[in-house]
C-alpha cells in the first residue's frame, strides 16, 4: 500500500492560543521563558502545560512522570481553545508515554499544528498512524536553535502563519548524494528513533511511496550504519521513493557519515539529498510530514530542494 497524504491542520492567526508541552526530557525554566517571549512576539498566546517544567522524582532524564507528560499532551490536544501544540524540547521519554495517550479521543478532536523533532519523532509517527494527522518536524520552544537562529525562527513562523511561503525547502549547501527526482508523501524524523519504533505493536509496517526524512545527533558512523542496516533488513525502506537528509550533529567527521549514507542508501536506486537544513544542526527548517512532495536532486550540481505540493497547513 502506497503512503497517502494525511489530514492537515489549520494555519494559525494572530492571537492564536498555543500549548507548550514537554513529552520527553526536562526543560530549563530560563530557556522556556525566552522561547515563550519569542512566541508572544509573533502575537501568539502561549500557555505552558501544567507539568512542562517538572522533573521526574527519580529519573531526572524525564520531564515528570509518564502519566503527567501524557496527560499534558492529551488535555492540550482535546482542549478546543488550544489552536496548536508545540514541544519544548526532545531528549528521551516519548516512547514511554505514547501508549498512554487516548488516540481515539485525539483523532476525534481533529488536527492541530504539532511541532517538534528529535525524540518527538515517536509522536510524529503516532499522529500519522493512529490519528491520520500531518505534523511539523520543526524547532522546539526551549532549544538553542530556536532561541538563537533567525532562519530557524522565520521558517517556523512562516510555516505556521503563511505556509504557502515555505513550500520549497533547502539551504544553499544541500547536495545530491544520489541525483534524480522523486515524488512521495513525507514521513520520518530522527533516524535512531525510527529504528527504535520499528517492530512495536503500532509501528509503521510499510512506507512504500514515501519520501523518507532523516537526521540524527550523537550517533557515530558505525552506529548509523547499524541503524540503517536494521531498517534495510526488516524491509522498512522497501519501496520508498527518495531520502531527504538533514543534519548529523555530533556524529563524527561528516566524511564518515556521508560514506555510510552513500553505502547504505545508494543501492536503493532512488534520489538522496544531503544537508537540506533540518534537525539538530545550526539551522532547523520546518519540514511538513504527511504531505505530497517533490525531491529534486539535479545531477549537474544545481540546487537541491524539497517542495511540498500543498501548503503544510490549510
């Protein structure tokens, strides 16, 4: 079965109320405050979820208990006064709480813009598979890249308010690892999280016709090799139409990363673009997931782009 486009949420308007949740790691209060100020500067009304600044009483790598983190996301999504849900940071913990969410209630509440990356990949996959909603792989409210990088801020702001203006994505440094043109529905996120999710009861069993969007942090080339090899061995990449690579922050010298990507993905016979400009790197463009798109990787060294065929939000 070929991937089909997912249901898109409505764009935001000035004065929109947005909930900020922490589904994974603990959030520094000072960074949260700075991120909220940026959102207010966009004429948004940010509301911090009740447990977003918690730290688990025993496991200090988690932002509060699994139940509290799930409850925050559930209540924000099902609150009709909340127009969008933004994650504060990634880290670790989404796997622990994703099955505590009432996906029937979330589906009934309808789509909303949902923004995050890194560990939030688990939730992107769940929103796609269990609710049928498109989401946004984009910067999080209390992270350095959102607080410091103007291009990152502008990309998210434009996507939320004027999504037609951000349908074509790609930094100048994007290059064709394997040239060609591909069409498909975007899906993916943090590579190691996609592999960790594979084989779980509600995981994706086929991505045929999909445009795979991947990036990661802190995974040395041999570990990236192992992750990609696992996905290849279980058939997770069978039938995909193209691969869009973002940043590989802290993954060692990029020459080693590139060699692994070329070796593991080059044999698929599909276009592969590197360094498009999303993920954990110094700039994090906002990439819509669950939308039809065209990946253009010219063989002559021309500019590589990912172009959504519809705006990220309606």
